[in-house]
C-alpha cells in the first residue's frame, strides 16, 4: 500500500483523536513507533491492522471509522490540498459526481504507483447516482460515503447518501441529489495554492 | 460526404467551442471576442484594430490582416498588448467570402499565471481544454514534491543523528573517540579497576601525507589499524581518537613489563614500510602508557592526561619509542 494512504489514516487519527490515541493504535497493531512515511510503500496488511486496531481502541465499528476518515480527508484544514484537488473535478456537485470516473486516472497521472480504487459512477435517473467502488481492502465504500458527504457540504449541495453491498466485494454508494445550490458552500479558486 | 462545406455557427456556439477566439473583420477591426479572452483582457476589445490588441511574436511580426492570414495553419506565439506578460499560443484561419479571419488561442505555458492573475474558473475552459488537468497536475505535483522534501529532510536529520551516535571510525573501522570514552568510563567505574591505557601517536605520518598524498595517508591509517587490531586480545579496545592518534585499552592488565613489551612490538611492526602505489610509506610511532592500578581512584581524564605526559616524554626523547608513565616524567619534560 502506498504510504500516502497509510499517512492519511495516521493524519486522521492524530488530528481527530490525538497523539496518545495514535501511539496506542500503533502499539496494538504491533507497529514501530513513529508511524508511516508518505513516500514509501508498505505491506497491505499493515493498513488493515491499523484500521482494526483503531476500531478497537476507539470502540467504533469499521464502517463508521472509515466514513469519518473520508469526511476528515476532505474537510479538515490539514487536508486542504486534497479538497482542492477534488474541486478540480467540476464547477457544481453534479459535475463533480460525473468526474468521479476520472478520479483514479487523474490521481495516477500524478502518482502512477498510488493504489487507487476502481470507481464507476452511474447517473441512474434525474437526480440519482450510484458510485461503485472496488479496492484491495474492504471498506473503501465507507470512505467514499464520508468523503462525498464532505464534498456535498463543500459545494453547498443537499444530498442523501446510502451505502450498499454489491456483488463480488463491490461496494456502492447511492447518492440522491436533492438541491445543487442548497447553501453557499466553501469557496474555491482555480489558481492560488502552489508552494 | 461533402468536403469543405461552409457551416454557420452562432456566436454562442463559437464562445462555447472556443472561449479564447478572436474574430477580425475584413477592415482589420475586431468583431467578436471569446468570453475567456475578454476576461483576461479585462476590457471590451470589440471595434478595436486587431494589431492594437495583439502582438505577434512568432513566426514573424505581421502588421496587416493579409500578412497574418498568410500564416494560416501555422503555430503562432502571441500576446495581448494589455498583458505582455502572458504568452499565448494561437492559430489563424481565413473566413470564407472575405469576412476576415478567426484566431483561436490557448494559454500555452502561461496557464498558471493567467489563472492566478485573472481569477479564471472552471467555467472559463472548454471541457476539451486540458488546462484544468494541467492545473490539477501542477498542484498535485507540488504536494508530492512537498512530501518528498519532508521525507528527505527527516532522513537527513536521522542520518546526522546516527552519525553523531556512531561508535565507529568510518575510515579504519576502529572504535572512535566516543566509543573509547564510553569504554574507558566503564572500565574505571568497576570496584577495582585493573587495565592498561596506551596513547599512541604516529611519527612521520604528516610527511607521508604531504609527499605521497591523502590517498597514501588513508592507506597508511588503514594499515596501522590492521596492525593494532591484530596485536590486541578480543576484549581489548583500540580506537582512533584523532587524525593519527590512537588509544588502546588492555583489560585485566596490571603488568608494566607487559605494556612495555606490547608498546615495543607495536612500534617495530608499524615501522615496517607499507607499499602504496609502488612507493614505500615509512612511519613510526611514539606511545605512552599508564596502568589503572597505580591510582586509588582512577578517572578517565586523569589517566588520559598521564598517558599523554608519557607520550610526550617518548616524543621528547627522539620519538619511535614507548614510555610508561611515572611521576618523575612531570613538569621538566613537558614542552612549554
């Protein structure tokens, strides 16, 4: 697994629950102190063990934990860069949803070795979308559920989300887009943030 | 299929297809400007003479519409005169029935600056324009570069810390000063310390270094290290504590004659010339030793200092010899 994925998990646990909790998770998962480096690769099982340990330490079920992770990734100030990259997907939440088909391709353009899930978005009816997610580790659907909630807020859209089990390990998020311009949302300018 | 049939497009369709177009009429005045280009110019360009608005850099300057149209299909490099800092790419085609020409532009490599300065949004780009993907990539790459830089900085700090904590001299593989200090402290801290300490300094090493070069010097130091290593027992310690200075610690040693014998044997072995690049390198060594048993409470500082006194005595007597410390070596023999 790419270090960025593990590092995102680490950032989420530290920024949300503090260093002490993170240390506890590391020790429960029998991982060395210090944690992950974002530019290195790690065995897939380590990511699974961190999720398992965090779920036990925080008394949260796996789905809730991963949903919170998704929300954190696109709404926490420390992850502003990621939110910006997602906003390149479209000018409205509607456009953004359509752009999810391109998300993995875009990410691989920047980081060819990133373990991105296979994503397919289907525009089912007037205001209903279904996102299908397939990834090495179970739970990516929950991460996207939380992430899409955060993005709807970001765009100021009102939408309802529901997780569904698909076939053969596929996970689905069903999106009911009620109102595109429900609130003002957060600002986004194309230019501006390259250090 | 009908080749080259003229099609008509509404102005809105033109704006959507080519938001950075510029339509110039036969009189050389601008008829229509794409919305993104208008936004970049930050003024209404319609009705103005084309060459008051654009500045063609390449392939060559043109001052008339005819001259410009003769470049049909070529890759143009141009800018708006009101934004000379933003260099665009362009292409020009003649319009049928002599109604002028159409120039289509793209931001080229000025995309980042144009987006930053002119507050362009996603809507300002056609879905076919890859500028937004470029902006995305540029931002993603900057973030990745930041992460890589952080990792490099962390590794750099870790390497420096490791070097500071290292106990080995990198050239010779012997213990370094830090390792020797730790070992010496441990040896003095036992209830009844019994060990010997020898301070050994190479003679004529500087001459080898100066006449045969640093590589020869390094070769000699490695050779010296091999000899010292071969002459000690497994529990003893030999450390390189300076450029050509070594300290040896002999455990369970309380015999002045033994120390004298070791000192003499080391010096005679070090005097055997070693060959570097076909040249013999000749050195010798002076040494001074001290035994822990001669102190009530030996301390590292005291013992190192006394071994030093003995070493200077060897140097003063003409070098290439070993001296065991005793009180009568003090004051009169020390230089200065």
